[in-house]
């Protein structure tokens, strides 16, 4: 059996996604509010006041994207250990990150779940301790491709087969 060496992260995807969200917030909410408040007699502010529904719809979309969350993740699987980290880069900046660093022998099972109406997938790891206790750990993963999922599934299947 050949060695496993996988490293995945979504740093650039999250940077672009968050940049788009900030740009969307600026264009859809801040600029119209600025025109309405400071240039109240201009034609542009009159247009924004007449079409407030677009600002409200933009606000709802932005709020939805913030609530479902964008998660930064790193997954490293090598010949001995499995490391998975997942956290929200903006809202959970000062909180502890979801993190697991386990040897291959502790992995009992895993599963991927798609989240409806979201960019997120969930990786569920079933971990067994030395004392036989089983723990389930869930990690939210944003913008993970099918190719990455297939590679991770292949590696985790080999680890589980080796453990049994």
C-alpha cells in the first residue's frame, strides 16, 4: 500500500468569496444609503429612494450568506495522522477553532453531507478513543470540489480498511 499525503484548504476561495461579500455590501447598501443621506435632492438619491426594495432584497441575501457561514478549512492526511481544522474567518475570529489531530488508528468511520441551499458540506468523523469511547466530530467545509471529496474519501477508506 502506498503512502497517503493529502493537503487541502480553501484559503483563496474564501478570500475571493469574502471580498465579493464586502463589495456586494458596499455597492448594494452603503452607497445607496450615502446618496440618500448626503445627496438627498440628487437624481441618484431619488432613484434609490423610489427603489428601496432592491436594497432590502440585497440586505436579505447578504444576511442569509452571513448566517449560513463561510468556513475556512484545512485538511491534512499523511501516513500517520489526520488533521482537520474548520472555522468561520470573520465571526469566529476570537473563538476556538474546530480542530482534530488524530492517528489513523482512532478513525472508525466518516461521512460527507451536503447542506441544502448552501455552499457548505459537512465532514463527520467517528473517532474511537483508547478506552473504546466513540466521539463524533463535525466539520463544515465551504466550496469543496467533488474531486477533493473523492480524494479524501479514497484516503479515509484506505485508512478504515487498514484499521479493520
